[in-house]
């Protein structure tokens, strides 16, 4: 895939970029490694000062950065602005709390003294996706830079201007050369970098295939890795749920970011006592959504990230139909010029069909009617993924008991899965491993060194 900006609202190429040469990449790795030898010795206060500056710059440039997001991957502009705000908050969060999170942990041996000291491990290589081009990068970079590591970042090939803008924020804030480096390289070159002895850890957010390839390379080279992969989050509606509020949450969970989120609500599972009433209102709400220019303040659903993404989703819907699913609404390309998909609702899906286990990455919801709570739990767990999920009911204790039975990294009650700096983010099963955000997110690429005094 070429490294270029293609506006998905028009499918027109805006700007193209040359890949870095092998010599340039080698120099970038060397710079990151050299900088690590000095950065690891800096104080938390010095690191925090830099990271706060990056956050301040991000907020000051919010409009222009948000426009880049919308231009390159089609996010509705107000949501792009929200992504910049969240990213700046994550930077500030780790600048404020890293020293506390990584403080020495005193132990109590039967004699003498002992403590565990957290130490950075070196150059880290991140491979990040296009769907949240600032947030995904920041949640990886912020904790690890505060921990004393240095960052090499290979961003998705369709968001090169966002990638360059992030590096420029660090430069403008006064970061030393090599602390944060953007690598303009193709995805096929990423796996090879894992073999470089100067790189000590790998973090990837992306597809199952990319994650499996990266994990294989990391394991072969005995390097730590964190993977955040796909998801097919369940959205369980119990009989006592507030229907109007739940429909509002369903639209937010499925259509936010034009439906292109790993933690989007994708499988809507309603017990039969409430299923028909929910489905009627949910269908009407989907039908009312305004599709259009993501820069228009009235738009609710913008384009998919690319023409390729649109064609893949259309192909999936067609295969779902052939497997017996019913397209209750939508299902086709929208009439707009770019990579637009009609908001879509699928019903009558069959468990056991290969399509049942696929992730739908776009504004396409799948609806299931089940007999009772236990069948809802069973269906929710019948997925190769285990990233997020949500439960809707007035009985919070009941919801917590159900959450205990769902194989997932995150369960939200009465709202869809979401991110904030102080909550851990990550999954299980084929959704990956490791955690980002919160205190947990800063401990993934750390040497927990025991120091024992006798």
C-alpha cells in the first residue's frame, strides 16, 4: 500500500510520501538507541515537563490536527476534536502520575532489606492503526517515554500527515532527537525490524493477521510484546433496560468513528421480553442517521477510511446474506461520492456459520433475539474475540454477575466500551494481550529489578 493521503470523502489522492531508505531507518534506530542511554538517566520531572509541553501544543493546535484526522481517515470533525482532547489528557495523566506508578516497591524479606525498582528497557517499536491516529499513538508513547524508554513509530500508510504531525509536536516541545521517531515505511517491512537487537519491545494495534505475524517475530527474538487486535463486542439488553436510553447508547456504541473501532458495539443481543420493542426503535434510529461530509456539523456518519475498507465491508454483508442473514435496513454503498456505506442492520444471523465469527468494521450492526440471560451470555462468549462488551439493565448487581461470566478484557454497564486515561484497556482470546492506559499501561515495558540488601 502506498504511503499517501487519500481523502475518503472524495476518494481523491491529496499527497504522497516516499518511503524511508534502509539507511535512514538504520540511522533512526541508532539515534533512538543512543538517546535512550541518556533519556533513561533523566528525572521524572524533566520528562514530565516535556510531555506536558506536547499536550499543551496538541490543545493549541487542536483544530488543525483534527482537520488532518478527518481529511485522512474520514472521522466526523467533532469526534476528531474529541480525539485530540483525549490524547492530550493521556499525555498529562502520565506526566502527572508516572513517578508514583514506578516508585520503588519495598519488600519484607525475613532478614535484611529488599525492594523492586522499575527500570526502562530501551528502544520500543510501535505499529499503530489509522482509526484513531493520535489516540492510539499517544496511549503507547506517553507512558513509555515517561518510563524512560524511546519510541520508534510505524503508523498506518493512509495517515502519514497525522504521523508526521505527532513527531513534529515532540520536536516543537524540545524532545531530543531520537526520543520519538516516525518511520515512513510499509507494513511489510515492520516485522523485519523486530529482529534488530537495538529494539527491545514491540506494541501493535491492528488486525489479527498483523498481530499474529508480529507476535511470532517477537517470540522468535525473545522480545516483549503488547497486542490490541480485533473485537466483536456484545451489547446485552435485559428485560428491565430503559429502552430509549439503551437505543441511544446502541447508536453511540455502533456508529461512533463511523463504526470503525475495535471496541465498537457490534453484536446486539436482546432477551425476548424486550427484543421487539428495542429492535423497532433501534431500526428507526439507524434509518434516521445523516450520512455525509465529515466536516459538516450535521453529519452523523462519515465515510469509511478508504475505498478498500468499503469494498471489504460490502463483500462481508453480501456473504452474510448468502449465509442466511437478513438485511433489515441499508446494506449498500451510499450515494455520496466517496467511500460511504449506508448504516446497516443485519438480523436472522446463524450461529455456527463462518460469517458469524467475523468482525464487521464499519456502520453495520448485527441483532440477535435470545430466550433469556443465560443464552445471552452463551452467545456473547461464542466469539474468537474478547475485547470489550456492555450490559444494559437497572439491576447493577445482576449486571456485575453477568460481567463475571463473559470472556472479555473489559465490560461496561449501561454504556458502551470507552477509553479514559485512568482505566486499563486490553483484551483476551484473539483480541490480543497486555494492557494500555491506567497504571497497568506503564508496566508493560519495564524491568522489575530486585535489589536485595543483606
